[in-house]
C-alpha cells in the first residue's frame, strides 16, 4: 500500500484547482480566504484521511463547505458605498473576460454553480459531485448541463442554449 504524500505535496498538486473552485463559487475577492480556510481545515484532518481516499474530491468537499461559510460571512459584512470596485486591466490577458464569466457563474442557482465549477473547472466526475452536493450522479449531471445552458444563453447570448451548428443549419 502506498503511503500518503506530505501535506505540502497535496497543497502543491491540488492548490490551483481548489483555488479555481473557490474563485468560481465565492468570486475573486473572497477566493483567497476560502482557499486558506480550506487548506487550514484540510491540514487538521489530513492525518486521519485514509490512504486510498480521493484527495482532490476530499479537498473540494472542504472547499464547498468553506465557500458556504465565506458566502454567509459576506452577507453579514457591511459594504462600503463610496468606494468603486476594482476593475480588471484590459491588458491582463483575459482578466476582464474572466470577471464577466465569473459574474455569470455567480448568478447561477446554487447546485448549478457548484456542479459547473466542480466538473468543468477541476474535472470531478458526477458521482463525486453528487457526494459533495447530495443527490444522484444524474442530478449532478443535470445541474451542470442546466448551468452550462444558462451560461450559453446569458454569457454567449445564445437564446437556444446551444453553441454550435445543428442538423440542417448552414455553418
């Protein structure tokens, strides 16, 4: 049986994907906090993690709970009204586009947003997403599909929710 890698290796290997999930769920501003809280909780629980566990799915589950905590805390925080929000630099390699897409993802219903982030940003299979969100793999697949269709309508301006050519369409 293979021994668990050191926790530093876990952070190095899975930190970027966990950060993408946190950023998709809570937004750019709070992603660092959610990421840090995720890995603090993971560090405490890591010694008890079975050696054969799917570390990425385990971390995403923790990130899911921490994102909910950050979202709840955000609702209790005062928001200054005399300060303009930061805007992305147009020359930052697509940052402005990401912000628009991130805002569209943030407007998705809870399960759709999480299913899209977990499946399309870090590649978790639907059975693991179902374990995180509760429900069946089919429900997780449907939530991700509905979320992508909504993004296509709202972000890409495709009223059909379909992106591409259909049978009988001219390319």
